C-alpha cells in the first residue's frame, strides 16, 4: 500500500509531543497526520499562533492534516444539558482550528448515553435530538470554513454510543446529506460487527478510516495482527468500493506503528 495514502494519529504519551508525531510521520513517509484536539496534544488553548502557522505550512507543503475532536470529557449528547452545551462549544472551537491550520477533515463522535439511562426510550430520543441540534450548528459552519465533518462509529463500552451499527451510521448520513462518515474498524470489532457490511452501507459517504486492532473485548488500539480484528477483510471491502480517502493508523506505540506499516507495505 502506498504510504502516501496513510496517516498516523497523535496520542498523549510520555516523551512524545505533537511535533514528535509529525516528525515520525515524515520519517516514515506517511502522507498525513491526524491531530487530536485534547490537552497535551493539539487543544485550541495550547497551540500558539506560531504552532498554527507551522501546521498550516506543513499542509501547504503536502502533509495532509485532519483533526479529531477532543474526546476526554466531551460528549455532545450527555443528559446534563450544560455538559452537552459546553461540549458543542469545544467542537466549534476545534472546527475553527481545523480551518485555521488548513486541515481537510474534522472527525467527530456522536456522543454516548450513560448505561443507567439506556433502558429509557425518552432519554435515548433526547440524546438523538441533542446530536441533531449539534450537527445543525456544526455543519453550516463547516461549510463556510471549507471543512468536511466525518462522523465516526463508536464501539462497545459501559455507556452506549449513539452510532454503533451500520444502520445507525447510515440513518444519520441520510438525515444530513452534507455529513461524511469515518469508519473505525477497532470500534466495530468490539461489537462483533462485520466490516464488509458496515462499509457497504456507508460507502457513498465514506471519507476517512481509522485502522487499528484489538481482541474484541475493548478498544485497545493494538498494532495490526496483534489482535483479532479482520483488518485485511476491511481493506478488501474498501478497495471493492473504490475508497480513495485517508486511512489513519490509530496506534499510540511508534514501534507498533512500524510493524503495522511493514504488513501494509506489500498490499
């Protein structure tokens, strides 16, 4: 596989800041970097004007950037409305940062409903209403800024992600024609889902892919072939549907990233 089609994701790990991840991507000949807008990585509060100019220059010189919304403490559909509102403000700020640094895509999570609330249909419906409201705010702003929003499928966890199945993913995309999809293989594998089926349902709107492995129990972000996720099947399905977007390796271990690239190189 051409490494120019691949990117790496940034993680908050000891001894490695944002620029170390960028340098690693360049060293490995990757075509992209996905910044995560969390504190310690690439939060809008922390990136100086010089950092922003440097990132934009990287994009102008051929390194394709994307931004992932902050994930820690941010939930667009949390039952406490003040939390949902604050989360939406964080995404607006992240969206503005995406445009400022010249990134092409911002990946967003649909939000989660606490496990205690899942048995109540009214709370589930309210969470969906909050997601619709958030998308109604974000999508017009993204269009003005020239950024594409990609909604990611979530995996298994104590709280229930609003978009887990292919049917849920496709339903949101049908309701919001200007929204794109991010397919996360590791998340799907924690639910026992079939990548070919999921990809087929969203192929016409699929913009972005997250690739990593796990053993089906939790979202471990393992290197490829160190878990049980059917990543080869997923790549074949992507190829069958003519996918030409970015494939981001979401791996916090640089050595694991190198091992995964060695498996992908011959493909």
